[in-house]
C-alpha cells in the first residue's frame, strides 16, 4: 500500500517514514501544504497522512481543496492541537480520522490500517488471484498448504501485480508504484525482483505465473 505523508517537522517525518516503511508501506514524504496537495492529486496513493500545521497551506486548507476537487482517498489528520473544536473542524472538512501529537507509533499504525480498511478501494487484509493469496498484514504469500514470507520489496511488487492482475503493468509503472517516487532504484531492479517472485511462486508450487509481453510489461496469469 502506498501512502503520502505531509509533515513539516523533518525529524518526525523521517522517524514515521522509517516505521511505516518497516511495516511494508511505500511512503512519499512532503514538507509543506502546496506539495501535499499536488502529490495527493496527481500521485497514486491509497491514503494520506496530513499534518495540520504546515507552511504555504495548512492541512485543513489542503484537505478542503482536495475534497472540493473530488479526492476520495482516505485522509488521517495529525496535529499538535488537541481541542475538540479543531477535531470537529477537521472531520467536517472531510478527514476520515484524527490523531493528536504526540502520538504512539503503535496507535498511528493501527489508525492507518483502519483508515485503509474503510477506503473505497481496500476491503480485505488478503489479496487473492488464482491459487495464491497474499496476507497484507504479515506479507505471507501462500498456495494451499505452502507459504513463504516475502521480504519487503518482493511483497510490494507482488501486491501491485495482484492489485492490477487484469492488466499488463509496464516496468516504469511497477517501479513507481512498488518503489516510490523518491527511490534511487532503476528498471533493472524491477527485472531482478520479478525473477525473485517467479522463484517464490515455483517454490510454493503455484500455477500462477508472471508473464511478460514486449512493450506492455508484466501481469499474472493462471495456468490450467
């Protein structure tokens, strides 16, 4: 799952990004409200974590503009303010949830999971295609009684292939969605990790294959 995190305190941002990344989320970090709006509108995110107190535009302005322009992805507001009226204003502006600073990292993770479960595009902790299933919470890829825990980057790539199993995904799209905008990885990384996943599928004796088509990309197919 891919998140946008908007927070102007860079030390806090780095700490939160590290925790979220450890838990297999892809995170793009921005540090002001203008960037938060642009990234949210033109990026492909499953959810947004938005601090209220930011330069250029505050989080409530960003949220109101996003909702006015039809943005439907879930938004979790973060703020040092802990007043009831601020919470009401945030929720009335279109926030899905609200968390006051300082917050516990465990609670933040729980709020993010709950936010994503409530979103229009995410209804389950388990993705399925053909004879395989991917456990979102634990990163376990299984086929029947066989299973393997995928390392973080293999998990991210498999998640994208399963979410988009009905279409070919170009290497460039997989790089952006599974590695993130700010990654230094290149197309060679996609090819390498596709080969890793093919070995994982063979190891759990799945009939699902990752097939490639020149100039189109990769997709999952189930063999008879």
